[in-house]
């Protein structure tokens, strides 16, 4: 009787496939940051949310009397803007006098109280008629300035970065949403040093209004949520020294107070 031939199964003939290398958790997660970067934020009045800051735009000489004291023609020439570093923000809460370090390299350190407009959205070529729909709220701010360095750079026809863009150079209070305060176009703006009033004007004295500033800025930059606009300072800017206490007030907004401290 013939013996039945044994047949090898296809499974035994198939070569074992190499197992795919398992990816590590790091490979699955993708690229990671080399180090932790601090996000600059501002508190919001009546909210647990924080407002992340993207950019800080500043307008120069936006009150006629201030333009004159800086040696400029106060007529309605096109506005000009500069920027401060985002991390120049120093948060100043109401009801507190916060120490503000006197910066290096200057012997003529100036205060400039300003209304800060805070954007919740943005775009390009925003018309003034639609600009306020992009504003989330407002805050009191200080555009602190190393005036001697600013003037030195100006005379050399160089950028103002040394005079304007330094650590802690933008003390700002908490944001009051426009839903609560509206969009202030008039109201008192003032600053005192050691109880003596130094700056006093009205928001209505701005050469370029907040909507007009947004319109002009959006022609040059794509504005986005998180952008701040420091809208200019009135006349009578001046110098402070360690020990001086500055109090800033804008109608309808929380006050801002700092003490100039030795660095």
C-alpha cells in the first residue's frame, strides 16, 4: 500500500516577518520644546481667565501738547508706531503699589501714562468704522522710557529700541472688558508723582482715535487676538528717581501704582 505523501503547510514555508520597531513615547509625541517659554498674560477684571499677549504696539506723539513738548509739529501728520517686547509687561494689580526696577544705562527715566486697547481679533486693512468690534477691553498702562537713550538714538537717526524696549518697560493694570465699560473716547487721564499731579488731559484730545489707530496699524501689520495698542500719552512727561511713587488714573478703569526701586 502506497504511503501518503506528507505536505508542508504554507505557514511553515512562509518566512517570519520582522516585527516593526515600536516607536518611543517621544517619537509618538513629535517635536518638543527645548526649554519652557513663559507666556505673557494680563488678568481680566471679574474673570478667572488670563489674556495672552501677542504684541505691544505704541503710537508716538498722539496728543498735540505732548508733540510740541517733544519738539514735533502737532498737525495731523500720518501717525507713526513702534513696538515694545511682549515680555516688557509688568502686571500691576489695583490697590497695590508695585516695585518697578530703575533700568540700567539711563540717567533720565520718564513716565508716560496711556490708555491700552486690547484686541480679541484682528485682520488686515480694517476700516475705522469696524475697528471697535475687534477690541476686547481696555487697561491703564505706562510707556516707561529711557529718555536720554531715546533722544540719543533719534539724533543719530537710529531706532528707539534702547529707549523704549527694555525689561519691565510696560507696566499695565488688569483689563476691563468693553462689554462692561464700553469704548471710552473721552474721560480724564492723569498721572501723579509723590501725590503731585504731573500729567492731566482728556482722552478726547488724542490726535488719532483708537479706531483710527487700528485702521492705520492694520494697513502695515496683520493684527491678531492678543495684540495691545498703547494709544499715546498727554503732555508733561518727566523724570523719576528711586523712591518716587507714580499713580496713574483713567476714568472708569482701575488705578495703577508703582514705586521706582533701585535695580
